């Protein structure tokens, strides 16, 4: 464990082939270094050298998201006939839990040899949400698989949609355009100019369809409306197959990242608003230098479907997980 001057700390999970650094600030994934076949180490997530930068960032690098990931339309929702108003922090909408969401909170920490539990109690009406909500984010490392387990309990009906906002780049290049992506999804949801979902699943257009692995550049260089509106990919992809629904591959490093999750979809985001500010080792992080796979429930579903899974009833347990496995091209499958 390492501390900085503001008493936020770094906690480490490691084994022979991986070193994971996490912070109690936002339950953030700060670093993931994996050992390559030549014995060198490759950093595979974007981030900063100092924790102070995570306190002031607006890109949510590596942070856990809550109470509600993604956007809530006009910062309002109705639950049990009561209208709740949330902070507006992204255009006309509320994003990632509000101005002072979980990404900026200090978490209590418990650690053992293979896992770290981040715990936080969100008080009733914090950022406008009802109920005292207790959350646990558990990171565990087994061989080459990092798993995040999301748990929550509330003393009143509330909204919960927990996720993580890590930006992956498997070779350290300035762009993820040449990374190759496979996504087992035939449906997605369109977004408007403010990034808010329109509320109806549609067939993926060819340039955004990754059911057959293709370079990410095929989507990012496209002139179709949804790419231009979002300035890249920033859309929920509804999984059609729950086994290995997302696979990211770098032809340069030959590293492969496979994501699995209990969630029904992922918001895939191609870092369209990174602006070149300095990251690790004082290297710039330009637009589209990483990609996020934010596994979650449907964004803004409270304003689309009154039976949304984002409603957590009093006393019920929220229990979801997402795992990421790192491997090499053409290598044998790894026992998870």
C-alpha cells in the first residue's frame, strides 16, 4: 500500500504475470501491467501517475460508477410516484451519478491475498437519490483474470446501475484504431447529440457491427450518422451471446482481452472526449487512445421502462459481476 499527501492510497493485487494497482479514491483501477512473452511488462489501462489527477478528472479513468452509470434524462426520474431531481453535469443530463458520484468518493478497504473489497455508504438524498445505499466493489485476481463483483443494499427503494470506466489500450500506442474488436451483439441503441439513448433497440449498421472481428478503425472512420453524432462509438451494445461477448485484440502486442459479465449489455466508448492531457509517464492521452467496455443495465431505463432492473427494492441485494481475462494470440485458453 502506498499513500499520497491527501491520504488516498494505492492497493496492489499481483501474481507472476500481472500487477494490478487500485485506489480507495473511487474504487479506481489505476494500473494493470501484464507480463509479455519476452519478459517485459505492458500497461493495458490508461491513467495518471498521481492520485491527485484522479480527484479532478472528468474522464472517469478507471473509476467505478454509481449510483447510476451513464445518463439520466434531464436529471429526473419518478419512483413510487415521487419525482427525484439530480444534478445536471453533462449537457442537459445527469451522468455517472452526478457531480460528486462514486468515482470521487473515499472507500473503506479490506484486502486479502487475492482480493480487495471497497466499501462505501451513500446517504439518503446524496446526489438526489433516495435511500441509504451500502455498496461493495470487490476486485479479485486469479491467474490472468481480474473480476469486479458489484454488490449493494438499500434501506429504501432506489436506483442502482454500477459499472467501471477503465480505458483499455493493449499496446501503448496513441490510438486504438488498429486494435481489433469482436462483440457478440446484433442490436444497439442509438443516441442523440447529448449522448442520451433514444429508447429503442435497432440492428447494428455494418460499420458498427463487430460480430465478425474487425479493426475499430472501420467504425471510427465511418461517416454514418451515429458515429458522427457521438464523435465515435458511445453506444449500448445488447449481447446476443453471454459467453465471451467482447474480445479486444492488439496485432502489435499480440495481447487479447476477453470480457465476460452478468450484465445484459455494455456501453462501448471509444474515448471520444479525451483531450491529450498527460497520463502515465507524462505521455499524452489523445482522443480515441483507449476504449471502455462499461458493462451495465440499459442507460436511462427508468425513463423508458417502469419495470427497469435499475430499481433496487428495499432490502433486496444487487449482485452483478464483470471479468477481464488477458492472454496472448494463439495461446492456449487460460483456466479462469
